[in-house]
């Protein structure tokens, strides 16, 4: 990606932090599979698979841990 879409991990609130964590996960998928056609095709399979949905939630949770730590857990 040529554009800087992630200037900082700092967010004002935990809610914004979670939204950033979700975006990190989505961008990671997009970079891993750059073809929108392929992503659309496989989405039909994983959206019905509980194990894959749980795995997606785990990725977001890991990103959220990183963002929370970067924000000192919003203790400022």
C-alpha cells in the first residue's frame, strides 16, 4: 500500500480502539488476498463456518490487545 492509512495506533476511546483493531484485521486480509473477486467468493464459505468466524474474532482480539497497550489501556 502506497498511502499511509495508519498514522498511529492512538485512539481516544476503547470503542475507537476496537474499530481500529477490526480495520487492522480487514486490511490484513486484503493485503494477504488482494483479489476482491477471490475474497468475495470465499466469504460465502467462511461466513457459515463457526470455527472460521471464531478465528476471525481471535485475530481482531489480538489486534485490540496491541491497540489497547499502545493507548495505555485508556488510563490517561
